[in-house]
């Protein structure tokens, strides 16, 4: 399991969201909102060296079960790193088409695309 060392944080009012996570020694910040039906949606992610990527409205939400687990983790004093890593990476994977792929790969938040073997 990758060690992103996720931590809860805050952001200025100009960057509104319901939940804020930082990781990789403050090199990446990820913001999530809770929808009216208590599902979690990724709204923005910022990377050192790349800037802030605001996601489009057609993003995928975590399912109800994963959203409940995410909210439960965020309400804890100390995050379970394994659990929060799985949930964050799942949300990113579902929405990777809206995020700078080179930044995601650089920071290890998705697997680099493996090239298909040459077929002769």
C-alpha cells in the first residue's frame, strides 16, 4: 500500500468544500463535497507544480457504501490511512478523465498506463 500520509486540513473561504485532505507532505490537496443524499464527490485537486484542477459537474460520486465509509473516516480524530487511501484513489480513478493525468501519475495517485505488448 502506498503511503500518502493523508491528513485533514482547512482551506480559505475562496475554496469552498465540505472536506479537505492533504497528502504527500502538503504537495497535494484534495477537496470533497457531500451531496444532498450524503454521497461524496471530488470537487478539486491541487498539485505542487501544476496548480488547482476544478472538476466538472459531470463527475462520478462514490457509491452510498463508500461515501458512508469516507464520512466515517473524516469524522474520526485520526484517519485510517489504508481506508482513506482506498477511498480517495477510487474517487480519483472514477474521475481521472477530468484531472491532469501527468500530475496524477507523478504523485502516484493512479497507476501509470501500461503499454500493451506488441503482438506479432
